């Protein structure tokens, strides 16, 4: 089981919306992924496999987790699903 943190600046709006979409995709594809959400401050203490965030902050988080996925459109399930499949295929 892999562990992912969905993070945004405040840990409220966008990360919660993104978590809902990721949870739906995880269930649909039976991905072995445990998902939590929080703020960018939570990244410092995160000891998991993957950070999922918006593209505009993804580059700032590189190196703080083994893998970072940046999402352009948090409402686009196809984009999120494609990026998660790429993560599990590597």
C-alpha cells in the first residue's frame, strides 16, 4: 500500500476537491493508495510515497517526497487518472 498526501496552500478548498476526485479514481482502479490531505506545511512531516498538488506548486515540492504529481485541472478526472496510472506503472 502506497501513501499519498494531497496538499494545497491552505488545506481547505482545492486539496479537498482534489482528494475527492483522487479517492474516486483510486476506488475505480483499485489502486493500492491511502490518501490524506493537508497544507503545504504538512509536507515537511510527510513520510509517504507521493504528493499530489496543483501544478503551480509541484515544482516547489520536488525532492520533498519520492514522487510529486502536479495537476492542472482538479476537476479533470481523466488527467488525474492518467497521472496516477503513470505513477503506478513506473
